[in-house]
């Protein structure tokens, strides 16, 4: 449940970021020369960056969720 909610937030943020990047590419075409060998409409760039960000979000969520699953709920309630 935790991983699902976090990945939904990461996906929403990724979608907003890709839409913003596409909109800014049309507004700022003069900055496309700053990345050597990368075109303005390079789909591999978008897919690669998106995959890295989603993988980082998934690993961060999974580590925390697995740590929370190993905790005994009664010990947590008693310590509060």
C-alpha cells in the first residue's frame, strides 16, 4: 500500500515534469545546444531520465516499507 501510494505520487510528479519540459523546449529553443550530442526532441533522453527517477523512487519506498513490515506492531504501540 505504501509503495503504491508513493509510486503514484512519483508518477504524477514525473508526468508534470515531462509536460513542463516539453513546454519549456518550445519556449527556450536556444538552450538545446548546451548538451552535446542530445537533440531537442530526443525520446531516449526522456525515457532514460524517467526510468532512473522512477527506479530511485521505487527503491527508496521499498526500503522504507520493508523496514516498516519487519517492525512488530505491539512493540511500537508499547513504546509510545
